[in-house]
């Protein structure tokens, strides 16, 4: 683990098979990554994508990822580029991506730095609560 942050381009994948989960990124133990996923494609029609964040123990099987998707059946129109909101990934968590079309490019960009607690100089385990949009359905203003 480095004491200096790593930033900018962190990972990239162009899945070589459609409708298959691919590992985009794994966070190192003791580090926190704040990043976003950027998606583009060369298809002349909308492309359906999925993005999931799972624990270090999770596999890429659809059944194990079914509750981990942050973006599920999201369409990126032809000629457009999509980017997620900030994702926070730590301690071996994994980012998986999926597309229903070929030539879909997923890029992870952001910053990775040691995960410190306030007032401490030693790394500490970081746990994040990631809410999906469906979690807010019961909250009405």
C-alpha cells in the first residue's frame, strides 16, 4: 500500500463476450477508492449496461450479483457517453460490468488513497452503505 494517492485512469475493460459479468476493478485492502465508471460504445443503437459493486468474497455469477447492482438495465444511447455518480470502493470490494452489445468500453477513473480515520495515522477498515434507487421508493417528501 502506498502512502501517496493514485489518481486518474484506474481500470478499463471492453468485455469480449456480451451478457456476461466482467471484473473491472478490485480495491486494495486498507485503501479507499472514490471513482466513477464511464461507459461508451460504438454501436449504432442503444446499449443496455449493468454495474455492480460487491464484497471481496463475491463471484461474477448472476445469482451472486443480483442484489449488488447499482445500475441495472440502464441504456446508453447511440453516440452518447454515460458516467456514474461517485462510487466508494474499499478493502477488496469489486466492481463488475455487463453489456448486451459488443464494443462497449468501461473505464474507471478516480482516486485511491490510504483509508485513515480522523486523528489516526494507521489504515482502518472502511465499510460503506451503498443505497440503490429502489431503497428510496418508500421515502416520500
